[in-house]
């Protein structure tokens, strides 16, 4: 086997591996193909911070969702809903919720949840 044929063989194997890696990465990236809203779920509070009972059905005014350090809520949900689709812009979001009672007192933040909204994939190329 000549040096030229060894180089050609090595180059072809390298191209094959690179193509395989690119295809594999393309499949991983292409699996979530739709951009869409972030869904959040939560459990409404059952007690006040002092330990007294809290009746969410009669005392809960709203749930506020804050994302990425904003001091203005991204979304305010009325009543006792337990799911919402709040954010649709592509990006990564670190969010927390607060509960607001009927007197307007806002609770401390909940635990945080990190969510990502993917961009819509580009249109496939069109051949003439």
C-alpha cells in the first residue's frame, strides 16, 4: 500500500466519522422541532408563613410568575389554576412563583425552575 492510498483511506475514514458525528448532532438538535410556550405547574399554598391554615379557595387572589430576575411578574394567574403557558420567546428562563392573598400580601418566592424555549427550526432548503 502506498503512502498516497493510506492518506486517502485515512481521509475517507475521517470524513465518514465527521459526517456521522454531524448527523448525530443534527438528530439531537432536531428532535425538539417546535418552539412553544413554557408550561409551569405548582401546588397552591396550604398555610401562612406563621403556620396558620391558608384556604387557597377563598384566600388566594393570584399566583405571580417571575423570570430571569425581573421584578415585574411575567404572568399573573387568577384563582387556583395549576398550570400555565407563560413564555413563548426563545431563551432560557429561571423562574419562581409567589402567592398573593386577597389582602394583597405577596408570599416569599418559591423554589426556582429553569426552563428553555427553543427556536423554531429553519425552513429546509428548496431546490429549483
